[in-house]
């Protein structure tokens, strides 16, 4: 249902219902959103599509949350997945087990999960874009920033973003953001 938010198909007055479900302990493991609720009969935290956490799905869900104005919830997902990545050599695996974070001290590897894995690796780029609120401005051939840094991140600097045949550098910190052309 998080993909529904990402697609923009949900009526604004119904988004909150979906967000509450996604962020409930039934779907949210504390590391990320599971593919299936613990209340569903087929739930199994180590079955591929029936209760595991997929970083790429969570990145799309985070984008959907932001689309509907739920930036804090999106940041919670992003930060928790970044914390989980520390247990996977600072990379996102294809998938990991959906055990509740309060029950385990670390995210449990899925036995046949690929690491590295292309769409999981792409999550990090989307997470960065979402935190920084980066959007291309085609008319001005520039980059717009609408950042919302999680409390766990003090500042971010990204250099040499290639766009419009130019290189941009972006800095976002508490109370300050800047886009400039790189050398």
C-alpha cells in the first residue's frame, strides 16, 4: 500500500489511514516496512514476499510519504534503513528479515539475498535526494532544494552533481542550504 502513496493515486483525505497502517508495529519493523503485516495469516519474517524488508520498496514508500506531506515518517524510514545498512557493510541488501527491532539487536540477513544488488543500491540515491529535497529546475537550469534533515544527520555535502551540462555542489546543514556551480 506504500506504493499507492508513491504513485500519487491516493486521495489526500485517505493518505493518513495508509500512513498509520504503514508506520504501525504490524508493518513497521523498526528497521523498515515489511512486505506483509504480522497480523496476516501468511506472515513469515524470513519468507521472501511474506514479511521481509526490502530497502528499494522502502525508498519508494518514503518518496510517497513525502508526496503527501509525511516527511518525519519518511525520515524515520530512511534513518532506520541507514542504521540497518551498517550491518551489511554500509550497503543495502536486496532484502532482509522482517523481525521486530525490539526483538533483535540487528537486522537479520535473508539467506539468499543479493549484496550488492542493483535496485537496493539505488535506494541510497533516492534517500539522499529525498533528504535534500533535490529537484531539477529545468527553466533556470539549476537545482532546487527543499531539505528536511533528520535529527541524526547534521549536514550533507554532495559535490559534482552533473545536470544541464554543469556540475553542481549542494550543501545542507541545520538552518542553511546552498547550491553552487562546481569547478
